[in-house]
């Protein structure tokens, strides 16, 4: 089973400042050939998906995925190696985003092209890149952020730790990560 981790708090807003890293874990699945997303969080989320097909770039949304639920985003064999995900946490006000900018809309949408989003009347959102490794099917696991602050390293209990000694928000878990942490926006 292939797996990759994506850790990001970039763009988290609306009172989530104290939350650690948000994780997107992706893995190939041996089941039917589909692109699926499983929401392993306690929140309802909205999902937008971007990809390149034979006609060019496409973004689609919104899939509303209940807490602890799964949804098929694309049925059949995958048409691209890379897919792009943007997710909104409806219950806590945060979002999972990245540095690949594509067009979105507040209502249900299918948008062709990623250029001039604002001039064409759309929103411009940052998507996280998902590398499927050219598999025929893939499941994206949307995970809860780590809500437990790590213990600071350094001086004995009861004394003040020097500035900068505690791991930064967005640091990967002890199990590691294939993608470097992205610091939260201030």
C-alpha cells in the first residue's frame, strides 16, 4: 500500500489558531476503480476537486461529506496522475488548502480552465496536490488536526523553556511525513 502525508495549517482561519497540523493522507485502494475521499474528522466538510483531463484543467465542487463518512468523487479509472483538493471545514471554519491555485465558486460548479478566475467571476482557491502514482483507484483520507500540543523539549519540568524550543505548529507526527510542514498563516 502506498501512502503519502500532507501536513498544512496554511489558510486555517476562524478560531483554529490553537490547532496543530491538518493531515491529508492518501493511499491506493484495491477496491473498485474510483477516486474517493474519507472524512475522518468530527466535522462536516465541503470538497472541491481539480484535475487535468483530455480537454484541459477542470475544477468541480462541492461534495458535502459528513463527519466520519466517505464519498466517491470520481467514478471509474483515474484519468490523471495528479488530483488537487480544497476542503472547507463547515463546523470549525477552517480549510485544507495548498499552493496550486484554481477556480472555485460558492455554489455547485464545474469550471473549465484555471486562468483569470476572478475576472471570470469565480473565486481563486489554493489546492493541495495529490500524487496518485498513476494508480487506477485512490482514496484520500482527510484527518483531524493534532489538537494535543507537543511537550516542549529542554529544561526540567517547572522551569521555562527557551523561546523556540517547542516544535512549531504544523510539524509532522513522530511517524513522519513525506511532505515538509507548512507554517500557519499569521
